[in-house]
């Protein structure tokens, strides 16, 4: 994501055979029913936790189960902003479960079933939204696979307990900006990056509108009233915070990237010729980044340009960018490309390789800032060293107020953005270009589709280089109260 504002913080579904064939996701099978405690085996059902203990969002996510797949049906009416939804989760219990929670906010729950049987449920207020507590008819044994189905409805502009992920455009539509904790304003979910899953989407849009979602567009189903259901599948796992559903007055533009990678973009209707040259730059951006990180980690990519959003966000396979970005600078240069590159870097760093908790956010933002600045420098638009020197000067004060890059006290600060990039810049000066490039290229290769921490990055760097002293070096830069000396730059000083 680019620097976030404060708010970041339905035949509607395919037949079962079609979905299975499209996704090639192994069926979880019919779950074994939990036995009574009298049957032995240490069966001790308890409620799952109402949070995962994230350092920055302690009540985000839920314990006791792991989601394998989300199937989301979402039917939206523009201008009134009413919607109906159905979300089906295929999940596995990670403990003996008597009850479990989901994150939700601003929805009217119509029904809840577990394995096709009605389940008891209740809503309560949480710290950043609401908690939906589900009590299945029978408790679930650890390692049991189960299917949870929730039908609900609401309005996009209805009040929320916490912040909202809804972004509304001049066309009466919406786009989803869920990062970091607002996927729950669109559907009940396990809203934490640690619980990544595969996805199918069935998004209903009226005549004159198109729908978007992450992954590949499988097909569209027309309905008698002129509306259409758009069916998408994301085969690679994704965290909830990267969901990119939308219903807008838009046009799909297509292209291809390296090795024929399918590209699909969504731009405002009637402005296709304005934005086609911009989105066509994506193929070159992909080639530039693949030369540094290796093959793009997903099966499709594109950009959604929308006037209802004021920033830029790395929704997996479909980055969301404000139409306000695309103005040249005073010298007529297309500097908006750095923002496009920033969000594209995230497809490797943050989307494919995902932080285990939000305090590891520098692992997303540091590389995105660094490589966007490097791209800019190579085109003569800016000077990377000058940017890093200015960051060095102010980072001690930022460390004191907001925490060091590896231990931020909140999201959205200079410490995890430019400060994270500074950590990588220092590492490059220490290692030299060849060894640094190897560290950065092997990271998304070795940790693809996994969750990671700063400790993983430290161990990875030591392993790749064989230099144990880099453990202490990186700890100083990531966790220290003040900046360590910049290698080869003894004149760099912190502002006092």
C-alpha cells in the first residue's frame, strides 16, 4: 500500500463440479462428527479465542480453526448501496471446539449453518468491529474439517462499529479497500493475514456496471432482469486484507506480460483512451521486477483505476489506484509509474510472502518503497541516495515516537515505509549489489505462499550470505532505538 489515510488502519454461484474443476482445490470431505467426552481420546471442547494476539490488533482474527477456502456470493445495488451476501468457509478445527468466532461489522445475519445444520450464533461488539460467535449443534474435534455457511445482508453506507473498507465513486458503485482490518465490513471472516485461503467470488452487478474480484474471471451469468453475475477464482492463497471486489461503471482492458501472463485492467467507462497508455506500462513494470525477484507469483495481474479511492492498494492480482495519481509532474514526467511499481512489488512482498502479524509490515513496505525509488532513479526522476540520506536524518526521531522499523507501534508511519527501505539500503551497502540482489531474489522464491517475520528475514540473510555478523547488523537497524552508522557513509547524521 502507499501511505494510508487514517481509515486504513448471487444462480449466483457455480455448480459444485464447476467450482472444483476450476480451482483444483482438494475436497475437505465429510467431517467426522465430534464424539462425546465419554468416548475418550481426551476430547475437551472449548471456545476458540476471539483474537490472535496481533501486537497491533490483538482482537483481529480468531483462534480454533484455519480457513482453507472462501466462497463469496455478493449482490450489490448501486446508488442505494444495499447488498445481500453469502459466504461459505471450508475450514479445519485446530483444537476441540465448542464455539468459534468470526470478525464482522455492520451486517444483518440471516442464517448460520455448520455442515448444513442450523447453528446458534450471536453478535457482540469488539474492539475494532463486531464478533460473530457460532456454536455448532455438536462440538468439533480437533483436525475435523467442516463447512460454515453464513447468509447476511446490509448497506454499504450503514454505520460500522469500527472503520470501514467501503470506497464509493461518482458512478454510485464501490470498491473494496480492506487493509488492514476492514474485510469484515464486506463479509464475516477470519480477518488476519496469518489465515490465508483460496477463493471463489460470485459478484452480482446490474446492467451498465461491471464487477471485479481477485483472480481469474471464469465466466459471466446473465439474469432476466439484465444484471450479470461475474464468477472469479483465485487459485493461490490470499489474506482477507487483500480482497479486491468492486461494482463500478468500468471497462476491462486486456494485455499480456512476460511469458504471456494475462493482464486485465479496469478503467472508468468513457475514459479508455486516456488510461490505456497508462495501464499498458504494466508489462514493462513486470519485466523490470521479474529481473530482480524472479517470476511473478500469480496467474493474472492488473490495475483497477477508480475515482472513489484516494490512494493506492496492493489487492492481490488487482491493485486499486485512485484516478488522481495520473498527473505528470511539473516537468511533464510520468512519475505515477513509481506508485504502480510500488503496488506491483507488493505482489511478491506482502501478497505472496505475507507477514505473520502486522508488526512485521516493514517486510511489505520497505521493499515496495526501495524498489519504486530505484525505478525512479533509473529513469532520472529522483536520486535514491538523496532520499535515503534524508530518511536517515529524521529516522531517530521517528524511532523514538513511533518505534523502530521492525517494532512499529502503529501502521502507516515513516518507520515502516522509508525506514524499512533504509534498512534495505544499509544492507545493500554492507553486502554489495550482487549479494544483496541474491538475498532479495531468493526471499520470495523460498517463502512463496508463506507467512513470515523479521526473524525469518534475518535468518534468510545470514543463510544466503554465510555471514553470521549480519544477525547483529540487521537487529540494530530493525529494532534499535537509534540508527546504526550507515556503511560507507560516515558523514550521515541524525537531525538533533
